[in-house]
C-alpha cells in the first residue's frame, strides 16, 4: 500500500514553520546585531534556525518514507527509554 501525502496536515505545518522563522528573526536580530559573540550579524540566529529546519525537513522526509511496521519491533525498547528519561 502506497502512502498518501496529507496536504491538509502539511499546509498548517508549513504555516507554523514560516511563522516560527519570522518570530525567530524578529526576536533575535537586535540582540545578534549588537553581540560580538554573534559577529554582529543580525541574521546569526536565523541562519542557525534555517540550518536546523533543513535537518528537520530531511528527518521528516525520511520518516515519511519509512515503513511503520519496521518500528513495531522497537516499541518496547523505545517505551523503556522514554520512561527512563
């Protein structure tokens, strides 16, 4: 059975991601522009956020392509690790 891409779920996720990117930039650009630790670069935190956003996007595509039956054999260890945390 082929997985169907859920556009109805993806559009709100995309909107929330875009909103988060705007909020990260608007909240951190004044601080980063005045901070020598950020090389006085107002886009410092935006660049880092976009980098991790790309990593998350790759993970999302990987998770979408993965067969869920494969995870079934790891459910008990994952639950044990979760309770351990």
